[in-house]
C-alpha cells in the first residue's frame, strides 16, 4: 500500500513535469487566491494588534470609559444603521471625572473632549484638525512625550497649547514653534510644547497626535459654547494588580451618578481595541470573500485540466486497469495530481502573499503578522480546492472500461 502511494506521487510528478507550462498556468489561479487571502489576513491581523500593543506598552494598567453600552455582537455596530443614540450628546460628565478621581488606586485620569476645526497661524491654516481638550494626565496615561517645551500645566494661562510636530510644520513651516501663537475658533493660543513624533495614526484614543492640538479642558469648554462633551476618559491604576478592582469601583460610581443606567462602557486590555478590530475584521472579511472568487476560478481551472488529462491518458488508464489497478487506485492517482497542483499553488501563494504584505506595510504604520494559523489556512484551503475540484475527473477516469480504453487508439 505504501509503495502504491509512492508510485502515485511519482506518476503525478512525471505527469505534471511533462506538461510543465500547463501545470504552472493551472496553479496560477490558486496562487493568486491564496496570496490575496494571506496578504489580507496578515495585514488585518497586524492592524488589529496595534491598539493592544499600545496598551501593553503602557504597562497594561490602563482602562477607558466611553459613552454608550457595548455592542453584544462583534459586527452589530457595523451592520446596523446608526441609532439615535449615536448622534446624541455624550453621557459622560464632569461629575463622572470627579467620581473616578476619588477612587482608590487611581493614579491618573485624563478626560478627552475632541473637537474639530481649523487652526490658523497668520496666513496659514490647517483644516479639520483634531482639537483635544484634556488635562495634564493625558501625557502620563497615553505615553505622550514632549520633544520641545512642556506639556499642559494648570498653573499656566488656559489659552496655552501643545501641538503635534506635523501640525507645527503644516502651519508654521517648522517644528521649532515654541512661543508662537495660533488661532482656534477665534481664540488665540500660545504654543508651549511640541510633542515627540509618534507615527501612530491608529491608536485607542482615535486621534493622530502628530497632527493635533492639545488644549486645557477649561479652554475646550469655552470653545464649545460652555458645554463639556467628554468622548472618553482614560484611567491609569497604580498597578496591573489593582486594575480589576478599579474597574469595578468605576462601574459602581458611574452607575450611581447615572441613576442606575448603564449608558457607559468601561474597557481594559484587548477590549479597548474592539472598535478598531471590528472595523478591520469587517474589511478583512469582505476582501477575503472577494479574493475567494479567484480560488473558485483556480479550482475550475484544475478541474478543466484534469478532465483534459483524463482524455489524453485514456489508454494509460486502460493499461493500468488491465494490469489489475482498481477504481480506487485510479481515483487516488488523479486526486494526488489535483492536490499537487492546488498545494503547489497554495505554497507559492502563501510566500507571495507575505512578500506582498511586507511591501504594502512599508507604506503603513504597522507590520503584517506571521502566525501558524494563516499558514494552516493556506494549506487547508489548497487541500479542499484540490479535493473538491479533482474528485469528478478522478471518478470519471476510474469508470472507464479498460477494453474500450485500450481500443480507443487502436
């Protein structure tokens, strides 16, 4: 039995080698399909790990409070039309901030009120800039570092600002803009600090700090017509060991403030990355479904070539059956050839897919991931395609009558 299996492999190798160009072209459909899926999965996996890695790099003792309840299903907030609550005011208030600050083992609290608008400096303006109104603790909680100057200080005038290096270049033409003034919604702010470049446009704060302006929370309230609209509260506990208890205490305190209504969500660890991960999950799922079409085309190509091979080798089949080969032997022989085509295409597609993802990642702020799950997916998909689209030609070959097969070329 073992010798027969080896013989089938040798025959498959000889058959594919004798029609090398045809075999390569047949594998091309599988190669393209597997390469597309590999690139999509590796890039989406790398993107989804960005936020989780950021949280872990900060010590893992970070929690985030966001308005609204958490979706029950991973794609609920992507597949449904936005409900009225998506357009309503944030349920988080300044009293929530004060309640969180009073909780034991909370070392830093940084509320974020994100506004948008143009930032002007003389004749130059940057439109749709993120204006982040917060407290000095944001630097600690989010790991922001100042390249030049200093961060927000409650002892300074409220109309002072810290700006990202790219925003500084956009409106001043240089990163050395300490002491310069800029106008935000009609108010003049003095630049007291330039952030160190992060190159992290994707982060759990949802703000590209390289292109943002950070101002005092009170200044943000005045710019927003006296209303405080807190989109997120970042919390840092004394240690990872204290984080779970801090989260429990935060939930209790906010439930009390909100009269027992859980119209907020407290997140930590990988949960913080969920909105970002859901988006990449949806994109990856859609693009993978499209890429699967090329696998279908590749499978049809394998079936077509195998049917041609059966027709060309009718006499060979007759001789093999006349010498005692069973229908199962003939089926195994052609299935192995089909699998050789699909697995060969799968392996080459896996390699090409990673090379493509590495090339694409050079233009992105993250790298593709390399996991055994993606490799297993490529191999399993190849095996399934090879088996499904090779079974019909193999059965057709096994059903040929040996006498008719031998007479065909007489």
